């Protein structure tokens, strides 16, 4: 716990010192806001999706973030190419499976990216993450996940199955790599009233993964940081528009020291490992 | 009048209680702002344009909003497919004919969507709406529309011709379904200094149409609400950037009671019906 | 100098009086912000990229702005078509070569647009502008440009080579048409923490070029104005989110008189002309 908080503070300092380049292939709705969030935090965002440049761009980046919020076929091909290049270079690939489970295209694309684009880390809400379970998986379905502990157990099994770290965000966030599981408190209800805060959490996770080779601690750090920024933003605002702007400000002003002393993370028991037949 | 104001307040309450899903196929410029406006208001926006998922997405939605602000061929095809699916399910389809009349592509696409995508309700400015008149229509041209009353008469005839409710926004808004016509006062000049306020009016109309099966009262409610939000936003701001943010805040804070007592709507005489040869 | 400041003030007044239409074919990330910046300033933005309408749209515009920040092939074709039409009508074409030099696609596209789309004026940062030098150029490379004066000399030679006015923005801005070179001070470090401020500088340059037939004085005016707006925005904000909004406000509130008396521009010696073999 104290170790995780210290790591979070160290990671934030590293981002502010090294300004890692985060390559985003993301949806139209959130491009502007996530780019601004990364700049406020101290990272260097680049948005590029053309099939004839994504491999080159991905090769410069400290992390690659793939977000399926507004899909079309050329974008899917670009995500696969960029992901494969990034993975071949050891660059972390972070997936946001926006709306996976809602339409067949999204569920299929998220699954395809996990296997073909070499995804290291997945950040979504509970229903998106649950949709990634294979049909034959023994893990229980969404209606069986009533508590944070049950969600953690499901996510832990899925992380092992997919070979990727999984972060589920919600009123409480869960991060697991199958072996380790942490629970993170923070954030504010107004975050749900601003479009793209989930996508922004994913992009910020990319920035932390660019400076921290351990996806588990990178994701814990990122979500603890983003949650605290949300709380700070809500101190002086009470409606979504001004909150959205105050959140960008908080990403800029929140210090490693504040993060170290203020974040609330617990390592909790890891869930049962997937039993394969 | 009092009936309309009461209906507006009831509709706003319904949105805040049921958070209707509004599916938007809209332009790149305003995607973020309209999604935030819908969230602030209390609706649930989804932006999706891929041809291979729009029908599925439209089938979940309480309303479908089509906006031609940044067109290309695949998007047009997606709008037609999504609109046809929505209409077949009885889901209201709201069209924003951005720039219709300015280029041939836009005028042609707006007209095509009206006939092929089953549009229920059209929201535009006066010149966009006028451009939708068929070449052979006996309705008078834009240069003959000098007063709000003349615009109302033209719009009423066009609503009958197209079989859709029409909302014209401007210094005063007009809503007509051919049989009923209302005039709505509100808004603020700074709204014209923020990109996408027209598109946002259309998206908000979608949210109201999702909870009100009568397109006429849905559009009146939406425009009265948006106009009052604009006035409220201008109370403490005097420049476009801070106004834009205050407007999102006002969409969140404006109550049904404020809307009921504060909105300014009049039912006015409906214009002459279209005389077909 | 005083002449340039007076010209800047006159140009700003002209924009506020005539609201010139600026046609942007620009990247997804900045579309909303640059449209809002143009509206705040007093111009009329239109964003349109469909191949089957860009020529028509460009023919109405006072200036055409091409920005390669998020490229794909149909957009490149649209930029070439729109540029050719604009140039044939004597309409200024302003290029923002975002990321030129970073990937082969961007460098190639920027160069192609300069030659095929009839670019009048190019606005970029130092490395983007340097990437536009032809392989055989005698101008020195980026590692030889240590001072503003050296950058000015390089840019002046390149302006002559390309037959276009060049504006390099940075801590100090340089504008040159080969014959005349000016240095402009202003701006604020927070501008680098908001995505798209460079793109916005380019779009604003488009608005000034729409009212001033001399690309050199148009660019000087635009950058002096934008730099002062950045300084004004920083007076009451100290973090990127609120600065971003205050910057839009400042584009609206900054007066021609303030610009006349407050801007800091110097005509400096023009660099050595390109010696062709």
C-alpha cells in the first residue's frame, strides 16, 4: 500500500521530468480532451491514425493507446498495425474497449485487438471488461458480480486468461494482473457527467505505463492520480462544465507529494485463478 | 402556452429520471460539446457512425440524431441505415441539416435523409430550412420571409409537405408541425459565438423526443429549455469561452420548476397550408 | 514597426466588421477549439472536408486553411482540390504542416500541398518548417540553427525558395516573405500546455489573410494578436484548463487599440537569399 503510493508519486515525477510521448488512436469525441489531459499531466500526446504512418509514429512512442469509441474499418486496421509494431519494440499497448458488449462490432474488435495488437493493459468499466470473457470461459457473468470483491475475482481470472493487466473503473477501481490485485478509491460523481473521463483515464494510464515497466503499478498509479485529480477538481466546482475545466487544471497542479500522502489504494486478495479444463 | 410550459417541465423531469440514450451520428466539430451537453442535461449520449454497427446501436436508442455538418459518403450511408432502422422501431429521428443550401452535397443529403431515413423532426436556421423546399413548391423563397410570422407560415407549409415537425432557431425560435405553431423566446447573442450551439439544440431536442412521443411539444420543450440555459449562462459571463462552459453548467442546474415559470412560449396562428395543384 | 502595429489593429477591426468566412480542412483534435477561436475573434469558420464539396466551399471563403494534423488519403485529396480552387480564385491558402519531419507521410504531404495546393503562407514550429527544405537546398540544417537570427535567415531563404510567406512560432515568432522579416514577442508558456494552440495560430492567420492581401503583414498581425491574447489570458489563470477558456475569452475582448499599443514586433534584417546554382 505505502509502496504503491510511493510508486505513484515517483511515476508522476518521472512523467513531469521526461514528458513521454503517448501515441493515441482514439475516438473523435474525446481526442481534444484526452490530448489536453495528457498535456496538463506533463506527457506529450500525439494523435495519428493513418494506416500509412501509424507504425512509424508508434515506433517513437513511450506508449500506445488504442480506443474503440468511434470505430470504422480503416481505424481498426491501423490499430492492429500500430499495436503489432509497438509490441515488437516492447512498447506498452493500452486498450480502452469502449462499448464492448454493446454492439457486435465493438466486442469483436476489442477481442481482435487483444490478440493481434499485443495489448499489455486494458482499462474499461465492469460491463466492458466482462464482455471480453470468452464464450467458453468458466468465469461468471455480469449478473453474478454484485460486489467489488466478486468483480476483482472475475478480473483476476480474466487477466490471467488474456495475459494482460486489467483495470476496472467505477465508484471503486480495481487493478489486477492475475497475481496481484489492488482496489483504489477516489474520483467524484461529476466525472460521469463529463464525456471521455473513462477514455482519459486510459490515456493517462498510457502515460504512466511509458515510465513504469510494470503495468500493474503503472495502472494503480494512474488511477490513483486521476481519482485524486477528480476530487481536487470538485472542491471548487459543482456542475459538469466548470468541473471538466477544473479537472484539467488539477492534472497540472496535483503534486507527487499530494499524491503520495492522499491516495487511497489497498492490495486485496487476488481472485481464484482460471481453471482450464 | 401554460400547457406547453408545464409539458416542458415534465419532459425535463422525465429526462433526468430516465436518462434516455440518444444516438448521434454527427459532425466532428461538435461531437465533444454535444455529448457533454447531453450528459449535463441528464441524457446518455452515444456517438457511433460505423456502417456495420449503426443499425444495432440505433435499435437501443430513445432517439436518433443525424447531423450533416461534416459529411462524407460512408457517413451518409450510415445515416440512411440508422434512420431506417430507427423509424421501423418507432424511434424518433431528428435531423440537423447543417449548411443545407450552402453546397449541393448538403442540400441533396438533407433532402435524401428526409425521405429515406424517416425523419420525424428537423431543426435548423431559417436559410437551412428554406433550402429544404422542393423546387416546385409554391412556398415563397427566403427573400420573401421578412418577419417571424412569414417564416412561421413558410415553415408550417413545409412541415405539412415533408410530414415532419420543423424547428427554426434564431433570435426567436419557431416550432411547427403544420397544424400547430409556437414561437419561443430566449437564448443569448453569445450562443452564436460558440461553435455547435445549433447542433446542441438539435441533440437536446433528441433527448426531449426520447421522452415525449409528440414531436411538436418535444421540440418546444427542448428549445425553451436550451434558451433559458443560455440566458442563465450569460448571467455571470460576458465572453464566449467562459459562456460555453457556463452553458454546460446551466444545462445541469436548470430545474423543471425554473423552466416552468421562466420559459416564454406562445402558440401563434398556423400558416396557410400548402396548396398542391 | 509602428506601421506593423497599426496594420495589425486595422486588420483586427476589419475582421470584426466583415466576419470573413475561413474554410478549414483541419485535424480532428483541434476542430472544435479552432472553430471557437475563430468565432471569438470575429471570423466565421466552416469545417468541410468531403471531396465532393470542398471546391464549392472553398469558392465562398475569404481564406482556406489546410492542416495535416490527422491525415488520411481522402483528406489529402480534398486539400489538394480545395487549394487549387482557392488559388485559382486568388484566395489565400494557409498551410499548417503539423508533424512534418516526424513521419514520411507528413513531410511528403506538406511538400505536396505546397506545390499542388498553391500555398500562400505556412505557419509551423522550427522543426516543421526546417523539414520543408528540399534535400538539395543549400540552407543549413536544424542543428545549425541556434539563434532566432539564424532561424530567421533560414526561413527567409526558404520563403524565397517556396514562393510563400513563412511564419515560425516559438518563444519568439518569426515571419518572413524572403524580402521582409519580422520578429514578434508575446504569448505565454501555458500555450504549450493546450492542444492545438499552434493550429489555432494558423487558423487565426487565415482570418487575417482574408482581410489583408499582403501575407507578410497578415501573418505578423495574426501572431501579434494571438500572442497578446495569450498574455491577457494568463493574467487571471495559472493552469491549462482555465487558461484554455480564458484564451477564447481574450480573443473576443482584446481590442484593436490594445493590440496597437501593446504588441511587440520588430522588423529585423532579412536573411541571405538562397543562392541557386
